[in-house]
C-alpha cells in the first residue's frame, strides 16, 4: 500500500513538472513571438521615417534656413522636385501594379521609379539654378540626380541600399555646409541598417555599399558643382 501511494505521489509530481515545463515553453514562445512582432513594427517605422524622399525634405529645408533663404518659392521647388514628385511616382506605380509596394522591394522593378526621380531632380536643379538659389542647395539637387543614376545602374545587377544612400548623401552635403561635426549624422545608418536587415530588405554588404558609394560620389560632385555654379 505504501509503495502504491509513493508511486502515485511520484506520478503526480512528474505530471506537475511536465505541465510546468509546457507552460514555461509556451510562455517563452509567446514572449519570443511578441518581441519579434514589436521589433518588426519598429523596423517598419524606422524605414518609413528614413525614406530617402523624406530625408531629402529635411535636408533641403535645413539648408534653406541655414542660408536664410527659406522663401516660399525655394521651399516649394525643393519639396516639389526633391520629395513630392519622387514619392508620387512610386505611389502611382504601386497603385497601377507596376511595382509591388511603395518601397519597391523587388530589384527588377526599380528602373522606372529611378528614372522618374532623376527627371524630377534634374528639373528641380534647373529651376533652382534659374532662381539663383544657394549653390549648395542646387548642388544637393544635382547630387540626388547623379546619385540616383548611379544607384539605378548598380541595381540592374545588384540590390544596393537606397535607404543607406539616402542617409549618406545628405550627411556628406551637410558636412560641406556646417563642418565635420555633421558627420555624427552617419550614426543614423546604424538604426536604418538594422531596420532594413530586420525586414530582410538588404544584406549588410548592400547597406555598406549604398553608403560608401554615395559618400564618394557626392564628395566628388560637390567639388565640381560648387566651382561651376
């Protein structure tokens, strides 16, 4: 009888332990799933906020205020050709099924949005030049045009990161505008890079290439534009 009661007690203990283990595993899985959902959401928010077209708006407006030239005409030009038109092109292409999403995730779909953006930047550059806008503002618009062409050519073979390029280019221009302290903005590449990797949009090498190629291209262009404009 005692042996029976002991065996039954042990069985009850083992059963309780198994239930606790299952409960612990379920809780761990729930926590892991919740963390994954939150991190994906955060990555998506970072990706939206760091959209190259929006970063362009931030940078152009800062430069105009820096040079005390934030007149309605200049603000209208930089926002129209540097942000609104490139964004509108992508939205319309996405609406009509030409691209799969507003981030143009598929490499093969990027040629048309790139081409439309290049035209917008070139027209914007011409308008800024005709209005005698600050040299660095016009130079930035030209840099956007040329850098987009570079990204478009590379993307034909390899999905280089436009988000990384969208941080690196403006930061390089800001260094020319206000000095080396602006280089701290390169730190923004860390959260942006994490977000793009978290969303499985890019590899670390694609992000690094997007930044380095754009920094080099922008610096060379600034040396030319600020001399000839």
